C-alpha cells in the first residue's frame, strides 16, 4: 500500500517481463520478478540499516549537546527508546498503520506477522524492518529536547505510546493509504510524518516539563552559555555526520524499489538532492550566524545540516540540484531563527530538535508543490496542520496525564546533582581520576 | 562447505519457482547463475564491511569502559589485533578451517589463495573477506577483558595465535564440515564458535593475569566504582550501536546467499530477529537493574544489547519475533548476573566481555532446539562443551607459557601511572591544557 | 570515460562466460543490460555513501589530533568543506573534469546535469555522487594539516577553489581521459589524484601559514608533546576505523562496475588487498616505533593504517595478498619517517596528513608497475610529478594571494586563547562544570 502511495511521485516501473504495460505507479522494466524481488528487498535492508544507525547519530548528537552531567541518561534514553520502538512497532504499530482501510483513520491492534510472496515485489520482513527504523527515528527526535530534567521511565512510557500508537496512526493516514493519501497529500519520506511528528511530540513535552532550572534569567533571556555548555562538540559532529549518512537510506529507501532502470535512476537523484540540501543547510547557517552574530556558530552549522535534510525529505526526487540547495538553505536558516523563536517563548529545547525537525519539516512539506506538480498547496497545508495538531494534542494529553499521575520532572536537586547520578548512577566522563 | 552446513537450518521457505532443482542447500530459484553470483558476492561484501566496522565498535566500547589512563593502549590493541587477524587469517587461518577433511579435526597450514568460479556461486575473495572479519571479531572480544594490566606485545602474540590457529580450528569443526557438523551441531552465525571462543580465551587470560591492583578489597568485594570508572559512556554507547549495526551483517551475511527469493526472505527475517533480540536484551537489563539495584544501569543496558545479540546468533532465522525478544531478554539478564558471578570469583573482566559473549553465547546455542527442530540438545551440548573447553584449555596453556617466558602483566607502578604512559607514551585525553 | 580509463587496469580476469562480446572496458557477461545497470548504480551508491562517511572519519581523526582548544573549529571546517565540495562539484567541478577533450587539459565551466541512459551502464547521478565524495575527500585531507592557526573563512574559500577547480583539473587529466590517461599513467582509485593532491595542497598551505606559535623551540626541535597533545585518542581511532571502512568504497567502487562475474571477483580482490595493505601499515608502524623509539606509538599505528591504505590505492587489484601487505607496510613506514622529515624542516602538519597522503601516495603510485604489467615507471613518474607540482604551485599561489589580501593566519593571541573561542565561540569539551 505504501508502495502505491509513494509511487505516485515516481512514474514508471514494473516487476514483470512486460515490455511496456504496467499498473499505475509501477515502472516498466524487463527485469524478472525474482531478480526484482531481491533488488527491492536488498534496498530495504541496506537503507534500513542506514536508518537504524541514525539512532546512534541521535545518541551522539544529544550526548554532545547536553551538559556533562546528563550524558549517561541521554545514552540510556536513546538505546532504550530504540529497543522499545522495535518491540512496539512489531506488537502493534505496523498493523495500526498498514491495516487501515482505504481512506480511513486507523488500522488494527494486532502484531505484525510475516507473509512474503513473490508478487509483493519485496520481502514483507524487509519492509517491516525499514518502516520500523522510521518509527524509531520519530521517537529519537523527541528524546533530546526534554533532556536534563525528565525522568527516565516516564520517557520510556511515552516512547512506547509514540512508537506504538501515535506515529503509526499518522503514518497510516498517508503511507497506509488513509484519508490524507486520498486527498492527495504528498510527503515522500516524512518531513511531516516523521520529523514534524517527533518535533511536535517534543514541543508538547517541553511545555509541560518547563525549562531547566536556571536556563532563563528573570527577564526571560537565556543564560550565558557556560553553565549549559555542550559537553562535546566532536560528539555532536559525529552525530550529524551519522544522521547525514543515514538520510541516504531514509530518503533513498523511500523510493521503495530498486529493481528497474527507473528506480535506480530515481534513487541516485534522491541521493544527490538529499546531499545538496544538507550542504545548503550547513552553509546557510554558517553565513547567517557569521553575519548576524559575528562568529560562525558550529552548532548551528551542524543543526543546519539537519534542517536542510528535513526540509528536502518531503520531496527529494523532483527538485533540480539548485532547488535542492535552496530548499536546504532555507531549512538551515529556519533552524537558526527557530532556535531564537523558542528562546523568546522561554521554551527550552536542549538540542534544537524542534526547529530542525518540526519547523523545517513543515516548511519542506509546504514547498513540495513548487517542484512537484502532482502536489497541491491545499493538500499539503491540510496534511501539515492535521498531523502537527493531532500529534501535539495527543502528546500534550499523554504528557499531562503522566505528569499528574506520577510526575515527569526531576527535582531541582537532581538537576543540580546531575541526572546521570540520580537516574543511572553512572557518571559519563571519568576523564580525570 | 560452510554454505552447505549452514543451509541446513534454512529450509524450504522457497518452494516456489523451482524450474531448476538444485543441489542440497542451495535455494531453488530461477535467477541466472551469474546474477546469483553477483548477489551472493555483494552480500558477503556488504555484510563483510558491516562486520569489519564491529572492530571499531569494540574499540569504542572498550575505550569508554576502561579508566582514562588505559585508553590509548586499548586503541592500540584494537587496531593492532584487527591488523594481525587479517594477516594471520590469510597466512594460515582460512585453510586451517576450510581445508579440513569431512568430519575431521584440522585443516592445512597453507595461505589462502583465490580461485573463483561461477559454479561456486560467490567469489572466493568475498567469502574470505567475510570469514576474516568473523575471525577478527573473535579476537576483539577478548581484548577488553584483560585491559589495564596486560602488556601490549604479549597480547599481540596471543592475537596472532587466536586468529591464526585456535579460532580456525574450532571454526573448521563446524563451518568447515568437521566433526561437529557431522554430529549435527547447529550454530548459525557463531554464538559459540565466535562469541564463546572469544569469551573463553578472555576468561583464561584474566585468570592468569589476575585482577587490576586494588580492584577488590580485602574481603573480595569490588571497590566502589570511582577509581575504576568508565572513561566515557558516550563512547561505550557508540560502540554498542556500531556493534548492533554490524550484527546485521554478522547474522544476515551468515545466510551465505542472497540470490533467490528464499534467501532474500530469510535474510529479512534474520535482520528482524537480530534486532528484536537486542531490544529484548536492552529492556531486560534496564528492568532488572532498576528493580534490583534501584537505578537503571546504562552500562548494563548497553551490555544487555550485546548479550541479546549474542544469544540470538546461534539461530536468528527460526524463532518467531516473540521468541527472539525472549531469547534476547534472557541474554540481557545473563549479562547482569554473569557480571555479578565473575565478581564473586574475584575475576576482573574490565568490559564485561565474558558474560556478554561467553555466557550468553552458551545460552543461545543451547536453546536452538527450542525453535529449530533440526537441532538436538545433545549435539548442542557437545558443541558448547567441546569448543569452550578446547579454547579455554589451549588459551590457558598459551597464556601460561607466555607468562613464564616473559611475563604478560604490567607492574603495579605501570598500572598506577597508567598503561597509556608506559606502553604507548600517548595520553588519551588531553582535554585540559 | 572514467570507466574506460580505469578499466585498463582491470584486464581479462573474466575471459570466461563470454556469450556476448562487449565493447572495450566492459567485462564480458550475460547479465542483461538493465540488471547490470541496477548493479552498477547500486555499487556507486553503496560505495558512495561509504566514501561520504570518510568525511566523518577525517572530522574525528582531526578533532582527536588537535589540542582541545581548536576542536570546534575543526568540526566546523570538516562539515563546512564537505558542504562546499558538494555544491562546487555540481556547479563546476564535474564538467571541468569530464568535459575534457580526449588527451586534453581542461574541461568546461558548466554545472553538471543528469542524463541517464540504459546504454551508459549506470545512472549518471550515481556516478556524479561517487565522484563528488572523492572530491570532498581531497579537501578533507588538507583540512587537518593547517589546524589551530588558520582563519576559518579563508579555509572555506580555498576549499571551494580546490573542490571546484584544482582537483577537477587533475582528475580530468586522468579519469576524464585527458593527457595523463593518454600517456598511460595508472592510478586506480587516486593515490596521486586524490591523496597527493590533498597533501600537496596542504603542504603549500602550511608553508605559507608557518607553524603554530611555540611548536618548535629555538633550535628547531619540536616541543615536548604536552602543550600540543592530541585532545582525544579514541576520536582519532574512530576516525581511522571509519576511514578504513570508507576505503572499501573508495577502492572497491573504483572498479566502476559490479554487474558481471568478473567485476564481482575484482571488487572482492580489491577489498582484500585494501584491507591487507592497511594491516601492513599498522603493524609496520607499530614495529618501527617500538624498535626505534622504545614505545609503541598508537598515533603512528593509526596513521600507519592510512599510509598503507593510501599506498595501495593506486593499484588495489593486481597485487597478491603478500604484495598488498608489503606495499601497505612501506606506506606505514613512510608515515613514521615522513613525520620526522617534516619536523626537520620545521613544517607543522598537525595531524600528519602530508606523510600519510602525499608521501605514501607518491610511493604507491610509483610502485604500480611492479604488480601491474600495463603500467610503466616512466608514465607513473610523469603523473606523480605533474600532479604534485601543479597542485602545489597552484595552491601556493592561491594561499599567497589570500594571505596578502586579507591574511589567512590567526593572531598569537587567538592561538593562545584557542581558535574555538575566537572563531566559533563554542568550546569543544565542557566536560567539567
């Protein structure tokens, strides 16, 4: 189902020997069914492991961005959320998304089970794996924003709900062939479905949580950087490079097929546009911070790469190289000013996840019609609003309920002591004896 | 030969499209011989580079787990052992394993040479590469346990013997079609052959070496964590994510063929089960440490992932998703209690390699018959005992001889000063000027 | 064009199975054109993302090697140069290289545009992507040598010139079918074209820049290590492992085709030789430093891996395993003594890039005729001299002009304060509160 939906933007392919004919959205090819099956499955597996590795990228980016007293907890959150997402997406998520009736709103609460057939064109397990790592990515996005003051196990509970229920529902709306697909919404690899979803869930979380103690002064300005300095810029840098690498899988694999001339060409184009958008994001953030603030802010360059990548994700196939660079550059600029915007509302997003994923994701989705004639601005707006609002509201309710039931925020003393000590009992950097 | 042996556990998923019946162990397919050859070779190359990258994963995990005075040496050991393994496995290892007579005990002492033919179904070089990185993994496993008090060059000598002789011998017993294969032992990707082998060699080593000075107090209890604190939890976390990533290659590539519907489906299943087992290991360790010790121990979560991965490695294809989660969860619990067990014997395994690799490997191998009807408990027990005992005894003898010839342990002064200073002359973290 | 050129060194491994004769440089195969197209494109994409990840490897290696006051800037340089290279290679680089007339000297100043056809044998976009990451690698090489005293934006400007003009010109001479290809120069994956080019550009840069303040004492001896100690050896180690991993893509992908028996066999051989050369480099550096200097220098082992990899890159297909080990070992030794050589000239190459890339690259290119009978020493010498001299001279002029226009060197005060503070305003390691 996802195949057909996504294929709308990829006009030509087929799995069978037929020289011309094919059903809508399948490219013509004379590659045999079984060879095509292996190619398509291989695409999902390779792109799947690249996206899986993004979990490590988020762990590094966030470990580097938090203060050195909250690093072990970030590591625990990231390895834990990936584990939780994997199980939840098997237990309920996949069928909640793909068991949806055509044009519908929600699938079924049943575990996924394998049922591969040659006719499907790819192995069912490889598709599950590829979709699972997308689900985990969504959860990874929201782990960093709430760092340094959230309790560990409430976060894990939220991760289970986000990966098992919230994300699968919006995923089904579009990639499962639900109501958003029916109205013509277009989101190739998930600028909105994945990235805004993660960002909106995080936004709800940080509103309920409140900022770290001492993050803003009495006038609402962020405190000078020192007490909240990033623990390790090289870690952030590895993290961003790993995410950039993983994004080739994220966007490239969303072509959903490799086994034809047309698919191979399309994936190559996607790689190029994905890369160029990130380039644009990096350089835009570098120039903007240098001109506006006097110094070339490496953190904004790194987050600018993410902003560019998120922005191109809604449509990495149709743009020209120049368009990809520009879309990415705007994504990078959005990150810089989005960070300021959150500050002005005294919202404390520790790693800048909301500007990079939610804001840039909204932008990227809205501009799809500029490069892809099949998309309409109206449908894009409906998709962006419905998903962001739905996720934000549900997440807000879930966080609120958890907060009232058992509290989601650590004490001021715990923050002062460091969440590593209070939550995991393991200090992160015993660099000096 | 390995192909035929391992294929026993990959039965008839494929009963479609069988125009050409093929010999035992080759999945039925109508993909042409040359296309299949390229697919199979590509599988070995991709999975091979993933497993190669596990060398980096071990280097990071171990660098992060040791104290900050012994990090450069760990880096030297890990890059060095990978280099040594690569050369030894060419010089003697491969043919010692695969030159074995059917049902036999040992192959030939000759260097590997290339001899690819289309009929083999994959390029000989790609197979060598894939098997070599398994060999290197075995050696990587034992590098961390003995950290902080072993001399560098004796370790390198042992690495040469383990990669050139010990591992290839046990590998030949099973994957070369030797006596263990004949009796029906089943170990898909090496829970015992690789992981227990590495762990048993490490166990012999730490017994001979003794614990770090000051690791246990006079009553035999481990000292409070501070003086032996892990140098960097983010490094451990990257390491574990890299290992998790590499494991898709480790287990997926052990299907040994990609070029058919059946193989593509099988590899997808292996990816899923490998992932779910690691998820189970992480969460089991999180829950157990939280309930028993009050805090969610991030180190045990990370090692729990390894325990889960090792446990599923003996049979990543047959289990259902639920079974994979449970097998992995038990692997994670084994890591937690295995660590305690070693403490109780005053054995100082710096990075927890023995619980994660040897203990979880034994468990994973013994439970194969539960999910794979072709395996028998008797054969599994024989395989586990013979390999673990053989490796332990030979490694014990080798370590003992080296110890009496030139001593393998650094002085108390060297440990106090830090092995980085005494062995490599390079301090690991010059974070502060 | 590159395909045909490079194929010269991949001769007739394949004279089997030749039902369909094919044009010069395309291996005989009976794989259909479209299946071959997908395989070849897939090779470029996989190897391309591996080489892309080398950008992260350089970032880590260099972050770990510089002092802790200049780490954020190194991160900014590495993410920035990769972004710049991607855009410049699209804007002008690719066609400057491949738009060259046969036997000519320079291509055209036009942006790249996609034009895929089945007949080409691979998607044009995948080829662009693969060539782009090579271009970025060239720039990465020269970012570390000049660390800790160069201004950020002049470096970015140079990166644009190197990636957009200098590298593409020499690339066109050989891989575009220009004059060096015509005279029979042989450089399979770029020991000279990529690695010496990066190294020669760096050499020009450090001559103009001068050493870091205080690097050499009044007698010209390097100061004791402490004030210039590497910030993190584990980071260097990750970096080297990532580069080693990426090199499988770098050399393996330079076979330029996967879709035949012969190509699959060749790539397997390339993987093996690439790996063994690195092994040789590591061990040679370990032995040499242990014997000459008393301690096993882990930094030289790590750089030795790079030296070995660079040395084999000119011809990773023809050598036997033993020859590959020896070539790599000499590469490792060159790194050790090349580092001393630079010291003796008071040249301050912060990360050892020039010995590892330029010197080992020259060696590797010159010894190609020993293992590849198609190459001649005369042509190799002409290629090495022409490229190294051209790049050095042009880079020297560019650096000089920039230096006289606006100065490329930071002040003594900035170095003392740390370039992280002055250039990006972000300290790299806020490990301690």
